[in-house]
C-alpha cells in the first residue's frame, strides 16, 4: 500500500478530522495540514501492517518506520515534524519526544562546523571535521556519541581550552530572541531579580501542573507527578536562585519518568542528561565525549539572560553528569551595573 492508498484508506478507516482541527487551531497552514494528515495516515498504515497502531507502537517500531523513510529518501524534516505532531495529538509524548530529539539535534554538528570555520578559518575547521559524516535524519540518537567523541577529541587537540569553550558556548538550537520577549518584559516589570526568579518559578510549576493534567509533554520532557513535585521543591531547578552576583541554575532531568524510578547511579545520569549527541554513551561509558561538550548546554542555559541583560553574559559550569556529577549546574554572572 503506497502513501496515497494509505491516506485514502485511513480517511475512511481512521477519523483524522480531530487531528485536522487540532492543527488548524495551532495555526498550521492548509498545505501543511494536508501533508500532516497524509503522513499520519501513512504511519498508521505501516503500523497496521505490523499488527500495531499508534496506541501500542514503541520506539523500536517507530525507528523501523523511520529506517524505511531513510532508505527511500523520504526522511525530510517536514515529514518527521508531521509525525511528531500526530504522536503528540494522540497522547504519545514518549514518541513525540523521541522524534523531537532527533529533529532538534540534527543541525547541531553542522552549526558547530560553520561556527568553527567562521571563528578560526577553513584549515582549522578541516582539521577537526574532515572525514566525518553525520547520520541521516531519523537515525536514533544512540548513533551519535562515537562521532561526537571523535570530533571533541580532535577539537581539544587542535584548539586551546578557551577556544573550545568559546566555540561551544553558543545558541546551537538557534532559538530566536523573540522567544524570550515576554520573559524580558516580566523581568523589567519586577522590583528585583529575586522577585522575578520567584515569580518565574511559580509560573513554571503551574505550567507543569497543567501539562501533567493534560498529558502533554513539556518541551522534550514527559511530565510526571514526581517531576512536578521535584521542580516545586527547588527554585534552582530550571529557574534559578541568585547567589550574590550569580544566578545558580540546575537543569531538570531529561527523562523524568525513568529518572525517578532508577536507583543505579550511572543509569540515573543517563536519564538526566539532555544532550542527544552524548547521552546514550552514559549507559555503558563507551564512546563518552569530553565534558567540554557541556559548554553547549551552558550556552543554552544562559541564553535567556543574554536577552534580558542585552549582552553576552558569562557562564560557568559547576557540575555536569557528563563530567561525572549527579546533575548539571550552571552559574550565570549578573553583568556589572545590571543588578536589580
């Protein structure tokens, strides 16, 4: 059954009208709505032929489907986004997160290569990246650590530690400043940094409670009661607490559902780590990239404060799971003259 036949079959056998309404409500344009419906129908057709449906599909089954798309040259980002949206709509946050992690991480290494060439020239860039090829889009992120480890090894051999830090501490997810505009406005309206942080934490906890009630993922996290309770108990988690002229921020676990169940320290670090280029190496310690890679996470963590303070803020890594710690902790310096 080809894609068109799948779509026709499922327009009769599976009610996709609610998914259409959902996409339109989300502001998705008509051509993309039709694309998403067709791609959802094709996925369901594949699952039916495997004796499954979206309700009992696991990540291995989804990976098999993605492998088919790769072999057929149909693994374009738009298709994977359509499938991810459908998984979220069908209350499968685990499958949505699996896909979102692939999509969001795919351009990180090419952007590092571009930035290295921009900062240090073609020869230095070639010395680090020559001979490496990233896995195709739709490949499970477990395939990345060996490549990441080799790139970091070359990078640290070709560049000083300061150069590596400056290269990696950047917005590799290309989040636009507009994403933090409302946050910046709330900061400007607050009487102090302390008041702002406390208010942002309250806002976060309420958002997590709502995501838990609705069964929706929060970014790439499947929200559990343990997750809500943990964040509510410690303002440092995701939001931050001021300590003198520093803001101390602790990242939340990437996979809360499994993190709170796990007792083995190594696997807890695996479930905690957010980095798709490295995290699977934490399961067995093989192909473990240098913890210098965590400066990428530092760049992500400080980004809202770059926008709020309207300058490039200084960030320090205090602890990371890739570096052998039990959590990821960062310290952002409040720029001189910006204390409030």
